[in-house]
C-alpha cells in the first residue's frame, strides 16, 4: 500500500503546502495515521481513503500553525518530460501557471481542493470521500471554482 501510493500522497501534500519538508512530514504522518487506524478501515477503495487521511493530516497541521501565512499550490499538474522543454516555452508555461496559481488562491478552500483533486484524476465520488462532503457539493464546488477561475481570467485579459 505504501509503495503504490506514497508518491501521489506526497505530490498532493506538496501542492497544498509548497514546502518539501512539510510535505514529507505530512506524508509520513498520513501513513502513520493510516496504519494506526486500520481497524477503522471499512474496505473502501484504498487510494481515496489514504487521500482522506492525508487531507485530515494537512488540515490538522494547518490548524496548529494558524498564526503563519499559508499557501496552497505553486503549480497544478507537472509536465511529464522536463528535459525536452524549450526555454522560451518553459518561461511562458511558468508564467501561465503563476497566473493560474494566483486565481486558485482567490477561491474558497473547498473549490481549491476539488480543483486540485480533479487535476489528480479523482472521480467525483472519490473527491467527496476524501473531503467528507456530498457528491452534489463536489460537483457544485468544481463548477463554481472553474467558473470563478474563467471569470478571473477574463477580467485579467481585458
């Protein structure tokens, strides 16, 4: 279970925290919590269950550090082949991701979360399970988040 999911959990937590060490610590915390709560595991799909544990570890860690400023993600999904990128294209992509990041920062937390999980190829049902919300709420939050990001993009390009 650890070997199959550790990289995905780490990347998710890194996108939330933008801090390698914190993401590593939270990844370790996630698997420690998962191991200690195996008695509570009800046979649901493992990946969404682990992401739910990771999300709660993240939220608990955030609550402990409420006095410090907080940032969610630096980039959305990463390029698969970084070595084959033209420097000009890389600069343009970096600027576009920075703009997307700014827009993502303006969204309410639930909308940010569903957009991040959607970018990681989670189904609606899996997102609902990870975040502990209703399926309709996931769909609504994803729609509104995307709509808000489009609106921000249009306002910026005027």
